[in-house]
C-alpha cells in the first residue's frame, strides 16, 4: 500500500464551525490531491498541490482552502462547514511527470456536518 | 468538456458468470485511462493504466482493454471476492495533473 494516512478518519461537526483534515504521505511524491466522493457524483477534485506552497483549484473548490508547508503534509480546511460539505474526503498522491502518472489514494475521512 | 460515463451502474452476477463493464470517455487528447477498485469504506485501489488504443492489461480474473472511445473491464469467472465498485478515470494531455472519474459500476457476485 502507498504510504498515505488521513486524519481524522471520522468527524461530526456543526454548521458554521471550521474543520481541518490532514493528509500525510511517506512516498515523497510531488503532487497531492483532495477529492470528495458523493453518491451519484463519483470522485470530484477539490484542490491539488504540485509542490510545497504551490496549490491550484479543482472542480469543486468553493468553501475549501488548502495548505502545504511540507512535502509530506497537505491540509484541507473548511472555513465554515455547511451541510452540503457532508461527504467522504479522499487524499491522493501522484507524480504526473513520471512514466506512470497514477494516483494512489488514502483510506478516506467521513465528515458529517449537522 | 472532458467526460467519463460508466455502465451499467450496478451489475449482479452469479459466481463464474463472465461479463464486461464499460467506460465511455470524451477527452481532448487522451494521456491515460485508469481503472480502480473500491471496497466499501475504503479508498480506491489502483488496478490498471492504459495509454493507447489496442492496449490490454491483465490481472488475475480482470482484463482491461482500450479503444479510441471506450474501455472495457472484462471479468472472467468471477468470485464473490471480486464484488466491489469499479471506477474508471481519464487523464487529458491538456491537464496532465488532473484525472476525471466516472461514477463507477457496483459489481456484486453471488456464490
């Protein structure tokens, strides 16, 4: 298994509270990604990072921010959580510059916003 | 717009009954097509990458094929442990850092 961990694995929070999810990798991959997975929508890209302090928006970035101060850690923050952000969040790592630009996924974080 | 459509949404098979899952895609220049397996409560697990039409990859009872418009995941003599959701994703040459996922096919194999 690719060395990716996510924390917390489960979280229940209330509308309006800030939430931060953490992704940690031990593979030294340059690229890291945050996705959300909802029934009927598949996996949708929120934000991604192509290096320390280098990030870009994905398909569904509104209401989310990210930070990457070290190669191994990528944080996803919901500044003020809403019920529409109830979802399962997956972190992935990859290196599209390599010959096998495959993304490998973490175990996921199930977030419930009440 | 780059798009991935998987069919059927769900498929129930008897153990040993072979079948195929379909992934149709439209992308402005295909860089790669990926197949993943996802078990309930877990992250997607990488299976295959295909890069060009005519390419085939095999792993145990699974074989993935690729044409210019679609990919098939063939499952030969499946077992109950093959039950999972299978996800297809494409990567465009124009946005090599991103991949676009289909909604998946839920496969259930009855003993």
